[in-house]
C-alpha cells in the first residue's frame, strides 16, 4: 500500500488522540528509520527516548529471540529465572535497595504515588486519607486520571474530571515555593529533573540539591521521574547525578527495554518500599521473564558500548551547533546531553511547520508546546550525522 492509504485507514478506524507527522515507518536500524516507500530518515525523537540504544539493537534483539523461545510470562504467582538477576543488576548499577517492576511509565508513577502515601500513613504518621504530594507546574508524568488531575495542561485535563485529591502544585525550579508548600501532611515531592514534554525546561543550578535538603529536613520522600531523562539521555545514567543527589524513589522506563517491550521500574530505598505487602499492589505482566531478560541486556549495552559518555559528548556538540544558528526567530536553545529544545518566538506561528519541512529533508523530530522542537536522537549518534542534521536544520530555520 501507499502511505496515503495507511494514513486514510488510520484516520478512519483509529481514535484521533494523536497528531503524528504524515510519515508511515516500516523499518529501523540504529539512528535511521525508513518509510513504506523506502525513504530514509534520521530519527531525532527516539520514540520519546525509548530507543536510546538505537532501533533494533542487535544484542537486545538476540536476547528477545532467545528468551521468547523459552518463557515469556509466568505472572508473579510464580518466580522466574530472570527477575532476581534483573533486580541485582539494576540495583548495582543505580545504587538502589529495592526494585518494583511495572510495564509503562504511567504505571510506575501510579506505583510511586500509592507507595509514598502508604509510607506516609504507616511510617510518618500522617492521618488516614490526608496525605499530600507536591508536584510542579507544566509537569508530564503520564495520562491516567490521577496523573492528569495534577497536570496544568488544560488539554490533558479538560473533560476528564472529577480528579483524585491530595496534590499541591507549585512552580517548577523554585526551591522557596517547595519549602512554602510543605505541611505536616506532606509525604512526597514528585518532579522531573528536566521537564521534557514541557519543552526541555532545565531548572536552576542546585535546585535538585536544595529540594533534596528540604525533603530531608521535613521527612518527605523525594520522587524523581526519570522515565525520559534517565538511562543515559542527559549524559549520565540518571539525571540526578548531575546534582550529586539520590532520590528516595526514582522512576525509570522507556529505554529500559531499548524499545523492544514495555518495561518500567520504581527504584527505592528499603524504608519506603517495605511498606508494600502481598496483595496490595501488582501487575500481571510486571517483572515477566521476557521483560527482565530484555531489560538486563538493554542496560548492559548502554554501559558496555559507551552510550552514556557518547550522549554527553555528542549532546554538547549538537547543542553548540544549534546555538550557532543565529536567526531572529529563535528564542532559545537549551539542553543537557542529547535532550535538547529549540524554542521559537510565539509570533513565528508554531514549530510544527519546521518539523514538517525537516521531515521532507529526511529528519524526523516533533514539536512540543507549540513553539518548541525537541531533539533527542539515539545515544549512538555520531558527529558526522549531527553535522548532517545541523546543515538541514539551519537551512529550514533560515528558509
């Protein structure tokens, strides 16, 4: 079939809850993808950082093929031979005490909310049903009813109420606002080290360290959503490392499978995670042997193939190259590692037209919050490929 036929069927039969670019992809390898007509594109979105390791990484693929022939699912009613090894390797790599595996990023966020509330009642002594969790403006933590209830994005919220109570929203990157919002019933502070969906918003230097101190002083659980920023994206295994801190709960997902399978996890210290008892939380597919085997290899290749270091080096190179595009339409270029945002002034008329023009030139990226393009290629990208991309980006922006 031709691309227009795929698009017509999708529009006719599918829910219209996405607005993708009109390209129908059929194959991927490394940083490149091909459409159904055979045209080649550089992927500068990486499935929102789910394919940090590159498309169809051969070692992860080999693990998937081997495991799928042996055992895919047992549920947690029984044990399997991959779960313990997944726990051990993930804890050693991230300095965590406990792991709770789930499937999607939103499930990991919901897990953290449930866990920290129970900790608040059992350990901190907050009165039943009075727990408060502080979150930030312009956050993105998923699409469930509870999560969109504490979003400030009207498109995410409108028409979906009533919402789950127990959340207090403050300005992002403002440590004083965090301190002022704390009450005796505050059990957790949930935030992103960098707000990706909001347009690669980077907080002030030292913000996370001060947030860590505020949480320590007030006996509050610090929850960092690293589903997009984690696993090498910012040039560190976890973005929290840039500030030299450790969260009490760290949420990871996306690249935990290298794009092969939905996997997420809540990384925790022992005190917080220990409040959960059998029957109180779980998932049929969470911790399944296929997911664990894939996750183990996805983590190994990140380290063994130097992808995290490459993200730091190539990210700095890409960022500097974008900053050299001097054009009055550009408001700001910002980023850390290979998570980069290019923001236009509002009167430019939106960033989507630039994404569409770049698609025609063989580069795929996506607008966010109308005026921002997010560039987040796989962590294996080379300098020559970045030069190729910069040439096209500059031509389109200046055009």
